[in-house]
C-alpha cells in the first residue's frame, strides 16, 4: 500500500542529488519532505476550512455590495488582489518583497515582448532562472537577501522572525507557473490583435470586447494589466498548494456573470469530501 510505496521511494538512491530533499541523516531521497502543504498544513485542516469559508464569504459579500457600482468589474479584481497581498504578507513577511519584485519584473517583460518572437523563449528562460535562483543548494540563493542586495543595516529583515511563516522561496514555483501563464496568454492576445489589425479593411479600432484587451485597464472581459496579474499570481485559495489555473480562465471566472448550478456545487462538495 501507500506506506510500503513511501518506504520504497525513501530508500531509493537520489535521481537528482542537487535538488532532492535530504533525510535526517543528510542522505538525499526521492521524497520532498520540505513540501509545506504535506509537512505543516495537513494537521491544520479544520483551521484551513474555517479560513476558506470566511474568506469566500467576505469576498462574495463585498462583490455583492458593489454589484451596482459602475466599476464593479475592476472591484472583482482589486478585492482578490488585496486579499492575495494580505495573505502573502502573512505567509512570507518581509520576504514577500522578493516575490513582488519577481511579479513586477515578469509582468514588465511580458507586456514589453507580447506579440514578438522573443515573448515565448524569454518567458520560459526567466521562469527557469527564477526557479534555479531560489534553490538553496545553488550559490545564487544566498545572495538574494536584504543585507546582500541593499545594506547590512537591513539584515534584521532577513531574520527568521521577520520572514513570516515560511521562506519566500518555497512559493516561487507556483508563482512562476502563474506568471508564465500570464505571459503566454498576453502574448497570444497580442498576436490576435495584430492579426485582426492586419486584415482590417479600415483603420477604425475594434470593439472593446471583440478581442482580449491588451492594456492596463479593465476595458474588456480579459485584460492584461498589473492588478489582474497580481490578483492571479497571489490568488489566496490556490497560493500554497495549487492547482494552477490559467490566467484567461481566472479572469473569466472573476469578471464573468455565470453562476454555479446545483449540479456543479454538488460535484465540488463530493470532490472536497473525497480529498479530505
């Protein structure tokens, strides 16, 4: 069964020693014992369920209150973004700064290169570099600290007491996956806009909702601005353990007016019960 399988994997020699998690005696193995959702959160299920219920109710309540506002679509994004930012600050403390820098840098690159031949290879290269840079067994990680980058006087921000519940590097993988989705979807939107412009008979701009809106505001059902990017990258319910949702699908669910049917809710409850 599962215990025998785990013991078998535990005793196997490491496949990739420099990225495998060591055992208590320092020997690498195939099991990532540093996986935060397996190590610490499995014993906090009642608290997590209560927090999820409160979070869902608060977000739904705010959105229902602002439903008649002219900028309701923007509120759908801003509420989720602020919740995500607050959750990130609680989880990673001062270390959140480095994730904010990663998001801003990735967003700037994606917007600048969208529609060009460099967009896709650049997105993948930056993703690989970010994942490699956070790996504690490689030399780059030890230089990504406040004291090394800014000033030794800021070394107190690197102290464990100011780093929140977990090291910020533990969240890089999933954040990078979401940013990669944002970059690729933004690139595809730019290609569609360029293709539509090249075959247009006149120079008149297309309707706001005819193509994904490639700008910073909320001019269409799909936009590629910084608030939307941050809201997707830091989406609280999926931040720690995933799964990762595509950027366009995330925006559709945030600003769409579709409601879950009783059948959908029934399936969700069944899946949650089986997962528990």
